[in-house]
C-alpha cells in the first residue's frame, strides 16, 4: 500500500498503517513487516525509511540483491502482540 506523493504529510499514511496494524492484531498476527529500498540509496526512499522508523519499526535485515543490486531491500519489523 502507499500514498500518492502529493498527499504525503497529511496523516493518511499513519491512518492506513493504524488500520492495517489493528486488522493484523485482530487476526492474531504477532509481527508486521515492511520492505523498502535501503536508507542512503535514494532521497525519496530515505523519507520512506524515516516514516517507518517514526511508526516504531525496527531494522531487521537488508537483502542486497533481492530486487537488484541498485535497489537493496531493507526489511523492517514491528511486534504487534
């Protein structure tokens, strides 16, 4: 899921995440994860990384070539239990 760039910084992403987290918790999941391009590769993805960190996600692992060598995959996780 994502939010159109022109709608960033309006609280929409936080509300979407809040709803997704609540739905996952109701279904009995203990963790939630997100994937994005690793911090430091592209300015626009650095903003995405900072957003996930602000929600409380923790860095879990980087897969350097999951997508391709120019887009290392950063995995973040969060406990929802």
